[in-house]
């Protein structure tokens, strides 16, 4: 069927439509290459193909999928010139009623991944190095297979080049390759690693530049629905200009890595402006693009009456916008809604959207605006109408454009304008399109810059007006900077955690050109949690969520479990980061507490990793899910009987456990079992959750941490109905 589909496709679309003059292999050859190296499920009978050209590369995209339920797909990309497989990924929609213990070990799956790399890109195998991801964290759930991930990075002249290499993900259940991604850039010129400055010299440059800066840091709000206030932390982190913390190894000068690139094209709407920005993580600038077609709804009358009398009404919000932004007469308010501010969940904003009723050209123009419902601040607007493409007026230069931006802020935010500074760096290297200029104004508190606070404006240099404006301004109290560590002290701590190491780095410039630089850069260890943020008063590393190192989600390899009967199960729990109270020591014979078990259950499923739950929250979640039948204290020790009761509730089988008169167990001390617990214990025994030595249960004996880990892992393997918890 697939061959027939391909033949029909080739008849309907000639070769130069599916490929181009650059391509050497045909799409049929690309399909066969994938099938020769990967097993595609037999029921994936539908195949879609495509041809793409980007970054001077021609590729075929191949997608196999099934119309049957449950759905699934197998996707691949093949280089149309070399015939190399660049990436594959497969996914199926089937939700199994239980988690499957991995049949294969990490050693087994590493061999599968290594053999695949040797088969597909053996010519480069000697040029790569396997690196360990210390932060690979697993989840115990039934959504996808238990997967091991491996990464090889390219080595040139004995120096790492992490931008190139290969990633492979292998299922621990059956050894299937779930993901494969190969990235290898040809024709790069690598500077020779000779006559380079010494590590000591690079360290001195890093310190003298300086590359670290005292800032107020606002970590992302992971769950806006919690309505928790935005946290404000005083930290040191790498500056935006030297975000990579790199020193050129040949010249000994600091390097600005990953400069953003601006891509501009006119919008479809008349005179519209649309822009997209590819930026580094550090770049605060952002472009908001809004579609010109909205769902048309009449404003609701009852939106003028709010329960909170301190909030402004919809009509008041509209008047605020009209005072600050000119709204054409033919614009009609089509949509309005009151929503939590995603940046400040404790605040609410009015989202207002206008557009033209009709247009002779068939193109609709629009304006959207956002007003803080409590303070009445205009926090953002975006309009599609700016300079007409036929307008022959000479564009303003950057200096005159900034005056328009300054004047706008002086009129709309006069007090706040005194508290911001426009970024002096032109991160786009003067390569912006002539008809727009972008300005980012950073907020300062106590003379300290505030991350993700300030104002952003886009000026149409032909129409001579602001067409896009966004403000993020936190209204909470900021901590003082007393007792903050000095810059020298924090630099010493930072470089002790992440010492400078030699590597090649690929730098993209605004004109689209790329260059390989040999640099000294903080050693990242290819760790997902790079400590680029340090607490300003303690010097302790933090992640991008503002969590200290002790709270990072990380896989744990326990050092004290060898030879234990539950060694495999404890090891699996370690891969999820659960039971990590004692770091790399599990303490298998220690008595388990209610709190330790419940927190391990929540950690293993992968939820709530953005924060540390309070004791009250842990108890509330456990009660909501029916894990607890009575009030307990988290510090209480669990009996073996109590442990198995929680496990049976966890797998949603408590109604069966409560049935009287049908259960018996083969234990010598069966008569010591509480009759109300007999059903729970019998089910736990029959389902493999309970492990008993010498046929004696000791139901009232305190359960150990090893027993808890064994029981929890095997409880996950029990087939049961899938329940989507609300919390």
C-alpha cells in the first residue's frame, strides 16, 4: 500500500516538486533507509512525505501513522543529499493501565544505543564522547515507556563541541529506539587549540570584566492558578552581555555568545508590522504577534459589575486605553475578558480587542490592549496598523525613534519612566529593518536591575509611532541588599562550582553568519540545572525556578543498597528522585514515615517538581486522592499493615479490599492480622506488592524504607483504571 501511495504521489507531483535539483536520493530511497534501520509498527499504514530546504540543507520528512485507535505515529527526517537519517521519533497514544518495570538495564539500553550510532554514523563515532546527564529524571506513569537517554558530543582537536553530536532514547521495556537526533555541521573551520591564554588568565578576565551582576530575580510562576504571589530574590547571575560567561581562548577577551537575530517581514494586514525574534535565554526583548482575526463576541453587560469593588469595570478599562492610544473610529470592540495576569497571578487584567467592521480590501485591522483591573495601568497594547507599505517617508534613525519611545512612556508612565533605563546595547547589531526599532527599558530598584521587569516598545519608524508596548511591573516589596556577598566573593564561589573549561562554541551573528570560537566557558557538565544563578547572600546555587540545590529534581544513585532484596526497586525510585532525604544514602532498614512515603509517591509521578509542598499540602493531596482513611501525622511511623492499606487505596482497589469473608493468606502469623486489614493484605500479597520472608508477615511491625520502595514500585505495575486527578 505504501509503495502504491508513493507511486501515485510521484505521478501527481513530479520529482522536482518532491525534491529539488540538489537532491541525490529519491523519497523512496529515504523511506527504505528508515525501514532498513528502524521497525515501524505494522498498523502505521498511512505515510505522508514532504521536502524541505533550510540552512543550506535539503531533507525529506516522513510520517507514518494509523487512523485506528489508539493512535500513534513514527516520524523521520532524512538528508536528501547524503541519505543520512537526521532524526526519528515515535509515539503512541495507548495508555496502559499500569506502569511497566523496565526489563532492560541501563547497560542493556546503552549497548542498543551505541550499536545504533555505530551503524548509522560509524564514521564519526571516534570523534564523539559519551556524556552523562546527571539530571535525567524518570517518571513512574503509564503514559509512555520507561526510557533511558544517552548523548554523545563531538570532540574536535581534543576539545568538546557540544553543539554537534547525537542523542538516543531507548525504551527500557522492549529496547525500541524512541528518539534519535543527529546533528553534525559540515565545513566548519575550527581554530587550532595552540598558543591559547592560560586558564589562570581566562579566570582573571572573567573576574575583571566582570561577568556576574547583582540582580533582583523573578523566577517563573509555574502554576498561575495557585494565585501565589511572585517571588522576588536577590541573586548574582551572568550578565546579559556576557551570558555565556565565555573568554576567547586565543585573544583573552570576553565574548558575547548567541547574539539574537531579528527576522522581519510585513504583515498581511494593511501597513501591519510583524516580527519574530530568535533570542538567547538572557534576552529580555520579545515580540508579540497577534492574529488579526478574533472570535467576534459582543461585550457582556455584566462585566461592568464585579464582586471586587476595588477593581475597575470594563468600561473604565476602555476609557483608560482611549486616553493613551488613538483608536480609529471604524474600530469596534469585539472581545473583552477579565483574566489573571500570567506574569503576576495575584493580579487580574482586562483583555480588550478591537478590529475593523469591514474593509474594502478584505483585510481586517486590529488593536488589542491589556489593563490592570486593580491599578488601572495600561500594561500592554499591540496594533496592526502602522506605516503603509506605500509610504515613501524616510524612516527615523534609532536616536529619533528612541525619543518617540521616551515621550510615549513619559505620557503614559511618568513616574515609572524615572525608574527605568533603556538597554544601551543594540543586540541586533544595527541589522534591524529600517521601518522598526525595538527598545527594552529595564527597571531598577535600589540601584539594582530587575529581571523580567520593565517596559518594551516597538516603534514604527515610518509612521513615527509606537505600535507595540508591554509592561511587566511587580508591585510587591523588594528585599534589601544588606549583607549581600561582594562581587569578588560570589565570583570565587561561582567558579568553584563551574570552573572554566576549554570548548568550541558556535556563534550566530545578526547577518546570519556563523563562526566557531575557541573559548573558556564555565563547565556545565551537560547538566540541565546549570547554576548560573547564585543566592546573593549565601552564594548557594539556584535553578531558574528559584529553588536551592537541595530541592532540584535529580536522579539519585544510592550507595548503600547493594545486596538488598529491594535493590532493583530502590534503584528505580532513585531514578525518579524519590526518597532523597539523605542524598546518596537510602538507609533501607530505617523505619518509613507517612510523610516520606507520601512525598515519594508524589515525586515518582512527576508532579509538583516546581516547588516544595508544605506538610499541609501533602496531607490535603493525599486525602483528596483517597490514600488516607484517617487523620495522621506525617512524622508518624507506618506499620507494614498500614503501608499495604495505602498501596491498595493508591491502586483504587479499596472497595474490593473491604469485602468480608472471602480472603485468606498463607502466613504463619495470619491470626495476628486485624480483620479489617485482611482484604488489603491479601490483595497486596496476590498482586505482588507485598514481599514476605520465611512466610511470616509481622503485620504490626514498623515498615522499612526498603519495604516501602518495593511496595510502591510494584503497586505501579498493577493494572488498574486510569484516573486523572484534579490536584
